[in-house]
């Protein structure tokens, strides 16, 4: 059963990282909405406007990286679930 615990722990860690990843994407999207709203009130040549544009650019880059990581984590989760299920089915409890 130690192997089952190990496989399950790995799976749980992957699922947790995937949830954190998705939460970070949602947090960024919410912040971007706030920034865009603030930008509407500013002149395009204002320093703060420029700073907001740079921040949005950096966040878009982070979102792209997070989405790639989410794909990798989703694939890992699927593989880990299959490995756990295969192992459980191969157990001989006699």
C-alpha cells in the first residue's frame, strides 16, 4: 500500500498545483480588468498609462506561461491517474 500512497500523493500534488495555476490566471484576469478600467480615465501620454501598458504586457506573458504549465500539469494528472488506476487493478490482495 506504500506504493498506492506514493502515487496518490503525487497525484494530489499535481492537482493542487493545477488549481493554484488556474487561480493565478483568474487573479490576473481580474487585475487586468481593473487596470483597463483605470486606463480609460487616463491620457495615453501619462506615465501611469505607460506603466499600465507594461504591466498588462508582463501579465499576458505570465498568462501564456501559466497556460502552458496548465497543459503540462493536466497531462501529468491524466498520466498519474492512469498509473494509480493501473497499479490498483494489478494488486493481488490474496
